[in-house]
């Protein structure tokens, strides 16, 4: 008989790795898992919106139809608000952090940063989208959390994860002791351990970048792309190019198969596109925990200062040797991009 381990069982079993844990983080992860199942159900029905009613209209149950990203945001915030373990939520969908000020959450220990539905350009076309989350421990004493609690570096994360809503739904997370993946079994409605101790290969043969922006890339990135395209069977080149446009799905594939994902600075997005707090930091934590590497081309993502909760960053992450090679190209051909990083650091920005 095959023994299935559910996410809930796994979280409880792992609690003993943290001798002083009282179960709060376990409950927080469980709350996120429940919200993810609800979001998955709606994502699966997304194509039916045209049958059941357009967005903005009222469906057959008398409920108004919401855009999926708004729906996902509300689900996660509501799960975190009623769960009692989270005092601040930082969300891509909300300009300001949300302080949860109810009886059970006011002195909760954790801060959650979340991108409730990442890959929004894929929502309407039946292509995988995802959720990304990052968890920090509250630093402030006193009865209420403070805004500084939300401004922590990626190295301070106590847990991070993503959910990919793909051909199956999967939840992948780390608490700093490796990475484990759970696939939703719709017949029992549970995430079940399917990918224990995930490790990203040191070398990979897939590069993921929006090459349509090539003309606007720094020279180091252009050189790296050309390097990937050289014919050299001894190093498995040319590599394959795969770009879904949903960071969660692109990275999930690269963790399993080996590969690099790059979203660099461009002329149009001089600071990069992706957000440090709820996109880059959690993905960097997961990739490092799986044995990979994550930088902005010069600096480790997890060590970057957080100056704004919606700040952007360039990102290069995935198989270690691929990222190292891309960094080499950035140093050699785009040192000016690195100098911007240095100057900002020296100025304490
Ligand atoms: P979003 O949070 O608005 O969905 O944007 C993030 C997404 C990532 O998932 C993806 O890697 C990237 O944006 C795609 O951007 P582009 O269309 O510029 O390639
Ligand atoms: Mg996003």
C-alpha cells in the first residue's frame, strides 16, 4: 500500500526540527495552503467566466464576478486575517502594508509578503499562473507590529514558497531546511508530498528570458544569450529557450530540469521589473535552499537592502554554474550596471 503524506501531516512532523516552535508557523503555512486550494478551484473555472457571466457582472449564485487576481488577494488576506498568526500582510495588490488589527492577530509573530496571482498576462489564456509567499518573524516588541517589521532583508525569511496552478496544482516551500513539493490530489482535496527534498541540477541547459526585449538588455545579458546559442556539443549547447511569462512556472520547470531564469534591467525598466520583497526574495530563498544561486547579476538577492516594499530588482537565478557564467558576462561587459549597485550601497540607499 502506498502511504500518502499530506501537507498538513508533513508540516506537523517537521515542527520538531524547530525545538522552540509552538506551532504558529505550522498554522500559518496551513492557512496559506487552504487559501491556495480555494484559488486553484477558481483558476480551474476561469474559462467558464464567459459562460457564467463576464467579469463585473453577477453570476448564477448572485455573486459578482471578480478578476482572479483580486479574488486571490482577498482569499489570502482573509485566510491570514482569520488565522491569527500574521500581523502584517504586504501584497502586490495593495499599495500599503495591511496591519491586521483584530483581537487574535494584533500580537501575532509573523509578517507575510505575497504576490497572490503572479503571471497575470497568462490568466485569460489558460496558461499556468502562481502564488508566491514569503514569511518573516516580527522583530518589534510591544503589543503592535511596526512598519519596520516589514522592511527585512531576504536573509531574514523564516519560510517561503510558491503555488503553481498548472496541469496540476503544486505547493512548494522551504523553512530553510531544504525544499519540498506537494501536488494537489483533487480526489481527496489535499496537497500530498510528491517532490521530497527538491534539488536543482548544478548545470542546466534551459535559459528563460523575454528575448523580445533583447535590444534593451545590458551587453552582459546579450553576451550571455549569445553564449547559450553557440553550437558546442561538449557543453550541451545550444541550450533550449523556454519562457512562459509566469515566473513561478518558469522557475518550477528550471528547478526540476536545471536552467536559468533572468529578468534583467532594461532600457524601459532600469531597475528591473520584478519586485524584491514578494517575488525575488522568496524565489531566491527557495532556489538557494534547492542548491542553486540567485543574484541581481552582481549582488546576492537575499542580501539586498529593502528600501521600499514594492521595490524592483534585476534577477538571475537557477542552476549555480549557469548563474555564475551569466554574472561573469555582466562583470566583463556591463560593469556600469554593477557600479550603480555599488554606489547605491555606499550611499546606504
Ligand atoms: P505580474 O506580477 O504583474 O504578473 O508580473 C510578473 C510576471 C512574472 O511572472 C513574469 O516572469 C514576468 O512578469 C513576465 O514579464 P514580461 O511579460 O515582461 O516578460
Ligand atoms: Mg507578480
